[in-house]
C-alpha cells in the first residue's frame, strides 16, 4: 500500500468519526502539509468550511453535521473540543417538546475566548462528563441536564412541562427526577 493511500485511509477514518469533518492540524498530523491541504481544497476533494476546518467533499450529508462542525470549531490548542450542545438545541436534539430553536446553543467553559459564529449562542457553563452524552462527532447534554438547564431559561412553562412529560413517558428520566425539576422551576419562578 502506498503511503498516500494509507494517509487517505487514515484521514477518511478520522473524518468518518467526525461526520466528514477534520481540522487542518489533524490533517497535518497525518502527513498532509499545508500546501497539500490547499491543493486538495483547490481540487475540490476537500471543502473549507471555516478557518482551519475542512470536510471531505464526498462524505454523505448528515442532519447533525453542523453540530460536529461546531464541536471541531471549539477545540482548544490541545485539540480538545470545548463546546457541548446544550439548552434549546439539546432539547430539540433529544426530540423533547415542539421547540424549534432559532439559534444553536452551546455550553463552553469559563475562559473560552472564541467569538460565537452567526446563529450560535454560547453559555458559559461547566458541564461535568457525567452530564454529557457522546454522539457521532460531538457532545450533548444528557436529557436530565438539558431539562435542568432549561429551568433557568425563558422557555414557557407549557413547553417545559411537555418536554418533561415526554422524557418520563420515553423512560429518559424518572418520575422522581420529574418532580425535582418541577420543584426547581417553582423555586425559579419565586426568585429563590
């Protein structure tokens, strides 16, 4: 096997794990120099989606690929994704309630310095690993954490009740957790 074929197979496997996306740094680590990256972009086999971020042109489209792209966008200097899909976007991702968010909501740690791209709202929020679920190419808050985060937003009580009831009906949270969420919402309404 030629080194270029092997390199392409490694890049394809990496991109597959990230729903077709990869960073310039990841490609460089696999042996694609910056001039070679430019060549693949000019040739059309790679699409440049953001500064330092690419997508394999032949990779099939996915409904959640924009979330994987934003996860890669959020990487720190060590290459670790910082953003977790949360709040309204996580609620829609988990298919709870009839909410159709107008923006993509991501939680990022304190000290995150990148400016949010258009259509993205950042929440400074430390999300423990136990409150995250790994999806293909990105992290999303668990159902319970998503509902907990939504208690602190302007989401209507009707939509919050609908989301909570759907989560209980689908076995995603327990009845006890539902009661705890209802008490949290009541405390928020009272300003406690």
